[in-house]
C-alpha cells in the first residue's frame, strides 16, 4: 500500500512538472498568415495625416511614421495594446518641430502593420525579435526610446538586444513584468489559470470592485464586441471626442484583424524569468540616462516608476516626474508636458 502511495505521488509530481512546462511561453516562432486593414479605414482621422512608411521585417510589413529632419537626434515612440501610432499624433509634430527625427512604428498586429490572424502567432518573443529587426532596418542610431504600456514590455527588451542603437530611455506607465525562482516558473501557468477562472467576460466595470487584471485579460479573449471607446475613455483623464475614439478602433474592422488585440494581455506574464534576467544582468548595469514620467492617475502602474529609479544606475540624478492628471494613456492627457520633459531630458544628457 505504501509503495502504491509513493508511486501515485510520483505520478502526480511528474504530471505537475509536465503541466508547468507545457504552459510556459515558447521562445520559438514562425511568420504566420496575415491580414491587412484597408487604407480606407484610415481616411480623415483627426490629427493623423502623416505620410506612411513601410519596411519588411521577418516576413511582416511594418508601418511607421517618420517625421522631422533626418539629421536630427532620433526619438523612437513605442505604443502598447490596444493602441497604435495614432496615440502619438499630438507628440509627433511637437517633437519634429523641435528638431528631432521622430519614428513611431505600429507593432505587428496593430495600426497599419500586418496583422497575423492566428492568435498563437503572437508571442512575446516574436514581437521583441521583429521590433529589434525594425530598428536595424530603419537604421536607428543614438536613439532615445519613449515607451508606454507594451511599448516598454517590448521596447526595453529591444534595447537589451540592440544596446548600441540607444542612448537614452524615457518610461511612462510601463515596466517589465518579471520574477525569478519558483515564482518565475509558476507565475505564467497560475496567471493563465486565473484568467480561465474568470470565465466569459462581456463587459468591463472600471468603477467597481469587479475589475482586475485577470478580468481584463479574460475580456480581451472572450468578449463578443471589444469596446475600444469604453476602454480608452476610462484610461484617459480628458474627454475624447467620438472621432478620436473611432480612430483607435479604425485598424480593427473585423475579428480577423483583432488577434493581436485579443492575445496581447495574455502574454504579459509569459516571459517572467527572461525579463528578470534582463533586469538583473542588463538594466542593473545600464548607466546611460533613464528617466520616468508616470501619470498620477494610472493606478495600474503605480509604484513601477520607483522600481526603475532604484534599479537602474542611469536613473540616478535624473528629473523623474509624476505627471499630474495623467492617466494610463498619458499621451492623450499630457502630450505637451511629455514633449517638454523629453526635450529637457535629451538636452540635459547630450551624446
């Protein structure tokens, strides 16, 4: 009987280990079938009349805005989910007028870039690899990264992959989700279980106690209609017009174009161990300038700015700012202030 119990326990342990490993995110990927949003979807968007530019990276066509003098210092603006380069429409002209070359790409699956239609084609590693290839393709040199939301999750990894292409980093409402040890192994499987436990979520209540990150992830995965207007208006402090809200939904007219929007939240915790290694081995030694400018109304990212200020040598002595009345999509609330902070940051830390 005792022997039987031991065997049963051994089987359970092996099954648990297999389950944990099977629920980890793969670092291998291949280019998938894509959809492209018709150009007609982008006609007459308010304040977004920039000339489109395209480059192919790893089999995907990437769209990017490229404004300002080509000999100006480069600022790379990276967006998150479910936004696209439209989020930077008020910052781009101000930066280009100040003499900067401003590059604002659309991540694969967003904006005018190619959109893999299979959810499984969207992996954290794929997006890091493609955007690393993008900065090579457009020959980014001595750039200042401005990153928000997934712009940081991807952008901070791109800097680690291509450190010689970057001279400064400005973070706003973003971080690298990371964990080591047993938490690093179990974090993603447990996270996926918590999302599964949420069930079918059709609406988000931003004001109540029912909202949580796992609820948001479940909503992104299961909702019949993804409500861009409700999301963006609740994640900004100022009132957006109907035309502005429609601009965020413009790239996603069909479910076929929505795979990235649907899948990205699930990927947040998918590379906890890798991100921890990047923090410990790379950013703990990053002595180039790094500054934070987080919004005081973004409860999701509250306190993450302090983590970066404390962990990165290049953050010492910088004019870190808590932007008043700035919500999660802070580019909508405080574009002029962000540009002022970024401009002063660059000028205070010359090449």
